[in-house]
């Protein structure tokens, strides 16, 4: 029997096991939305902005490991998801985005709401396709899901012209893909793995550096086995947090620009770097010429382009992280079962790392006047231990969360790393909550980031998504202000956010519970009340506008050249009031 | 160093844009580029001449391989290969220069493919050095216009750059 393109679309999604679609309708996708509303298997989450749909799908995908699905219309519908696509491309999030397109006979005519969807999205998708014939639709959808989920995951866009959704074609869901140019390498080269295992046994000062690839590969168990068996400390990138328990004795926390002192020192003085699903991003490496100067480098990654892109690798291993580590662990077990010997070999190194940790742990000073952001996150971690999924936005609060929220499980830390998308956190939290209605989902955000996608509060209410928004309100684009303090003589060009809305009233306007903590003494009670509340809640917490995030490797600095606190001249300026005054002359940092 | 890279791709809409976009987005050079279908009409061969040090070329090869519609990537410069380019050169020919133009074309076994009272159009096919040499000799006469195809290249016997699936059939005929 022949079916319309819209029916084929919905049937294909059903075959792919899709339960949730995030989207927003428009002229050329009306036929598809019409079919969607007449069935029960696939639920549509109507967002208030297409960007929200893209980030929700990302949150859903990151939390579940399944592909996030987006459905939007042509023209502005598509251009509004570009940020989400670019974000997903950078952070290897499997998305399948369906965009409407004007009818095939109108393409190229500057028709109403026409945009070159495939052209615009080409550099920010793993793959994209314009479907020109309804008979190709099912095959294209099958391949889109396959490409998004296999190899190094990423976003795939399928552009569906209006007439393709209304035309009729034969439907038979294909059972295999037909992609002769696409064949990701899964298992690694045995000789390379063996070589790596030998180096691991010999190394005196090794370190494991884990990236987001380990999360998507579900390699947490393998990493833990490797680390414990060989007594090697583990550091994680921002994207890799959760792949190894942050509370484990061998865990070093996050590395890089705002990584721990002990972590970056361990990187700098290591003699063997085992990179696992990480890509040597500039925020991780700092100055490349002085990055891990003494280390031999083992690099395991499923994407060959990540290897030797920015940094050399002595033993490159292309393959799926989980598969490679499994092979490696088997070899290591066979090589030397003597745990005592390995422990003895590593002991001086672990002791050194521990000394670094004791010398400069993460610190902040909480007084009774103004809340420190670190304090809020520490309290939040204590109150929700091991049970919450955390989504963050981008900026200081994100770095504080990465430092102080010691996630223990993979897929519970959702953040925008590569692209650094402010506005990501709240919709991502909603997407994760949609997948896990019973779990506590936190959105750690700030007044700057939150305002970029706050319209999704309506989506939260409509779909009963009880996300707990913890808004660290310091009245500034905090990270921008920090850089201006450190590198631009404290000239706060466009970083001060005057005229902030009253976030409690704003939440209430959306029928969301709004709570506020103006003073440190109120934080605990607000967090407890917010976490206890059944529905979505926004906790507006006033934090120190001048708190800076340390340690910090200044851009272009090396790992051992960290700043650990405000430089003396900056502290002076703050005390002398020159920075403070600039703000007071404005509208006032916080709403009265 | 200059490299000639053969990229066998699916003969589909948008593939060239994807390959060219990869070069521009990552700041790689394209010295020349040519595309045409191969024996198998479902595939096309893109020949790209690019310049870069070894790490850059390695990245280019890997990035090209990563494109879903790319079937095979070969750096011909690592093998024994032939390369050719065709140029059409329109030269001003005053009456006293017409003989000279013909003589130069003859030396290079180039052809005069069009003539007008004031111009000759000369066609030359050869490797880059030959084409450049002819252009240099014609320059004193006054060149009005040059169109070059960009280079195409093919591996000698030992390595193959076209779709292997088609070749046994070819050998039979």
C-alpha cells in the first residue's frame, strides 16, 4: 500500500524506536505534524523556540545515549537550530534533525520561508541530505540514524520538501544501510594496543586523560578497571566528567584552563599520557609547545582526525574506546598480575600528586555577607549526592560546577563544551528530564545564560518537567568580567547586566515556583525547599559579583603556569573600590 | 610541499561543496581542483592540488576520508604518477608575430585551435612545467587571456585510484 511521505516519516521514526520528538511546526511541515497528532507512539514536545528544541534533543541524547530528534520548519525554523547543530557537532552528540523545505519545484526561487538548509548546515553537521523523492525518504532516515549514532556520533540533518511529505510512495523500512564510503573503525590495532600496554606497565608517572568519547562509548567500567589495576590517576575533560567517579581516590577532577592545581601539575610532569576519547582542545592543553613536555603519548580515539590534529601521539590507536580498553585490559591482566608491584612502582607518583593536592586544593572563603558561587554548588552536591542529573550553561558557574559537583556516573553531566553555548543548559535539562521523569534534574545556570532560552519555562510547565533551576545571579557575564579584570584593566565593557528582571516574578508569570536567597544564610533553606518541590522551580541566588574562578591558566599559558588567586594589584583595585565604584554608578547589580 | 590528492566520491548532489567547504573551513589551500565522473557513473573523481607540510596533509587526508560520500582518498605524490593540464592561451598576433606564434606552438606540439585577424588561440596539454614554459615564451607576444583546466593525475600501473569494483570487468573486455 502506498503511504504519504508524512506517514513514511512517522513509520520510520517508529522503526528507529523514537519516543520523543522536540520541535515546532510551520507551513511546510504541517502534513507531518498532522500525522504526528493522530498517533500515540511518538510524543511531540512543543518548544517555544527552535533553538530550545535542538538543545532539548541534545540533553535527551546526552542523558540517554539515544539519538535526539528535532523537527522544525523551513527557513527560520531551520536557521534557529543551527546553534544546536553546531553545538552537537563540536561535542559529538547524536542528533537527527528534520527540517521542512519548500516544495521541490520552488527550491531556488527565494520562496517564502526558504533557506538553503543543506548548505547552511553543511559545516556544522556530520552529514546532511536533501530528500528529493518520497521513495528515498525511508532509506535516508535509516541512514541518518545510523550515521548519527555510529563512529564518532554527531548531528545529521534531513531536509524534507513539502511535496515529499505529501506525495505517496511505497513504504518498506530498509533493514540495512547502503553507505560504501562510511565505515568507522571499531576495534583497535592489536600491535598498537600491545605496545601501549607495555608502556603503561613501565611508566613511572602516568596519567589517564579522559574525554567525552568515553561517555558515548560507555567505557566507564573499562576506565575504572584500567585505573585501579594499574594505579594510574585519572583526569577528565569538561566533556568527560562522570566517566570516572569524581569521588574516587584516583580521580583528579577536571584538567585544563580551570582544572585543579594538582591535576595540571600532574599533566605537566607526567611521563606517559593516556588520552582516551579526548581531542586535545586548546582549553585543555594551553600552550601546546609546553604541554606535557616529558610525556610519551598514547591516544585512543574513534575519529582518526582527532589524532595528531593539534598534538603528537607516539602510539595512536584508532577505535572505539570501550573496545580498545577491553582489549588492553585483557593484555594488562595477562602481563602482570602482581598488584603489589604495580602499587610500589606508582606509589611515589601518587604521593607527589597528593602533595600537590594538599598544597593547593580548591578554596574559597564564604563569609556571612555575600554568597560565594562555589558554596552553592558544594551544598547542592551534598544535598543531591549521586542521584541528580546536572545540566549547566556556560561561564563561571559552569566551571565552578565542574570543579565542585563531583559527578559519579556517566551521562549525568550535561554541558556545552566545544562550542560554549550560553542558553544550552535549561533546554538540555528539560530534554534529560523528559527522558527520566523520576530523576532529579538540576539546571545550574546564571542570569546571563538563562535569559538566552528562558522561554522554555512554558515548555517545562506544559510537559510537567520538574527541572530545578539554580540560578547563580551575580549581575555580570562573570567569565567576561573575570577576563576584563585580569587582562583589560578592569574595564567592564558590556559585561555588566543592568536592568535584570525579577527572576522570581518571572518564574511566577510562567506558573513556576520562584525562590530567592539574597544572603548566604538563606541558601540552604532555599535549596532544600526547591529540591523538595514537586514541579519546576527557579532558585534565584545572589552571588558575589566579583568572585573569580581559579586555578586559571591564562590563554596561551602552560599547565604549570597557573594563577591560583587574584593577582595582588587586582585585589587592591577591588579593595580600593575602583572596580566596585564602576558598578555602583550603574543601575545597581541586583534587583532591589 | 605540493601534493596531488585523488578523491573518489559518490556522484551526488552537494558532494563537491562538502569537499571544497572542508578546505575553506579548515584553512587548507586549494591550488587547483577538477572533477568529472569516472567509468562508473555513480562515482566522480576530484583531483585536488594542495600545499602543506606533512601534518597538514595528513589531516587533509583524514578529513577527506571522514566525509560520508568519499569512497577513497589517495595522495598521488606518494606514488609514481602522471599529471596533465590543458591550457587555452589567446595571444595577440600582429602580422609580424604570426609566424613566431606558430613556431613556438610547434616546438611544444601545441595546436592553434582558433584564429582571428588579431589573435591565435593555442591549446597545450602537458605537465605543469611544459605549460608554464609555453606561457613564458608566448608572453612577449602579448597574452590576452589564459584558461587552465587545473591538473588531473593518474597513478602508474602499480596503484589504482578508480573504483576497484569496476576494474575486473574492464580487464575482460
